[in-house]
């Protein structure tokens, strides 16, 4: 079975671990969000691609959900000693190697998709990891800080500010000019199932859908499209998705996120059992809905969620 998954960072990566367990023989293609990418110290950092690669490759810092295990920060300390910032983004020594290799290869003319394939040669994530595009797209957030309106890079909003100020707008800069990376549209067209994992619906899945051609390809694909709500009990399970949902005028509920994706895109939607009463509202929006446990507490729980999503996909296909 060919499965395509639109994945962002931590939630998407953890879900993929469960999906691999639930469907060990499936051919999984991950379309990874690159709107979180940031250029630091002359290096290109791809947080969401790296989180998927490290999580599935066994190198992730498990409790953080990002960065490498057994990390040290000597390079970061030395940069700070030179007064070279920013200090608020924790790049570890082992992680730096990934960004050095990536930047070196891109400097030699390799597109991000080829670089990602090369990095995955080492990590063997067990999925095909494609960036959503080879073009530069970086999400910026319009905020007001100390009375001054400005746009900050998503990472500054997310990490330095901890999303502590309202986001007035979330803009994937460069998305309009970007093209899907090689293999992305083909994978969508050939998919038997397309999944939206519990990733951030605005800055992760939303950014991928903002690349011209991707939303249309999914809407036209013959495959059933099933999503899993990242919102449980009117709050994000992790992260601060509610802050960016507010920026796009979507309330932080399992049913509002389904409606945000819309029936033109989604055929099925899983909500957590605590939101069971919302299933009727989602079904009224033309999207088949089931209430199942959606907390990724461990691998087996996550695998069970993945099985439920695949089961719903078959129900919808029928
Ligand atoms: N998140 C943090 O909250 N603090 C950090 O210092 C931080 C550093 C970092 C370094 C590399 C990387 O790949 C991810 C990193 N993240 C950090 C997580 C990152 O902001 C998020 O994983 C994604 O951008 C959102 O999905």
C-alpha cells in the first residue's frame, strides 16, 4: 500500500513512528514542511525535516522531540563568546554537522530534495522523505512587540517569544513562487491513502498546502484523505497551535480544524474520544468522522491511531 503523509515537526514525526508499526509493509512517502527552515551562522537549518529524519532514524532527543540525543553545545558557547547570535535557538554540536553537510551540498548545487535523500542515507528513516519544495519558503509571523508592529521569523516567534504575543498573520514567504519538489505530485497521484497527521494545521500542514499545486493534487487524487486532529479537548496536545489558529481565524477545536481543511480536501477525520460529541458537526460538514483515543502516549497507542486512520480510509473508499 502506498501512503503519503504531510508532516510537520514533532507531532507528525511521532505519528509516523506509529504508522510504520501499524503498516510495516507500506511504502510511505512523507512530504515535509520546510516553512520552519531558518538560516543561522551561514547554515540552512530544516527543523521539520530533521525531526522526521532523527525521530525515525533513532537519533532524536526524545523528550524534546527535536535535536539530537547526547548533545553538547560547545560550538554554540563559542559563538556566544564572539557575541554572535542568536542565542535563543539551541543548535547542538551533533546537529551542526547535519546543517554543515546540508549547506555544503546545497552550495555545490544540489537541491534540497537531493540533500535530504543523501542525509537519509545515513539515518535510514524507513520512509521516503521529500521536502514540500526545493525553493526557499520561510514562515514569518506578524506581531506587535513593545507597541511596534513587525514581522518575525517563525522560529523567533515560536522559540524566542514562545508564542507569548498574538500572531496577527502567519505568512509562508515565498510559497506563491515555489514549486512542489520532484516526486511530490507523483507521490500524491499514486497514493492509495493520504494522511494529515496531528501536525500544526497552520504552520505545518497549512504551509505544505500553500505550495501551488499540492492542495489541488490532493483534492483531485483518487485516494481517500484522512486527518487526525491535533486539537484534543479544545487545546493543542503539544506546541502552541491555538496561537496560530487564532491568526487565521480558526477556533481551537477538533471540529473547527476539520472544517478549516474542508470537505474538498478531507474525506475522513479522527477526533479524540473527549471530543466525541463533535463528530456529528464534522459529519454535517461532509467529512466522515470517528472518535478514537488520539494521545500518542507510547508506540502502541500511536500505532492504534494509525490503524484507525487506515480503517477510516477504507470505509471512506467504499
Ligand atoms: N525548539 C525550541 O523550543 N527551542 C530551541 O532552542 C530549538 C532549537 C532547535 C534546533 C534545531 C531544530 O531542528 C529544532 C529546534 N527547535 C527548538 C524546535 C523547532 O523550533 C520546532 O521543532 C519546529 O520548528 C516546529 O515544528
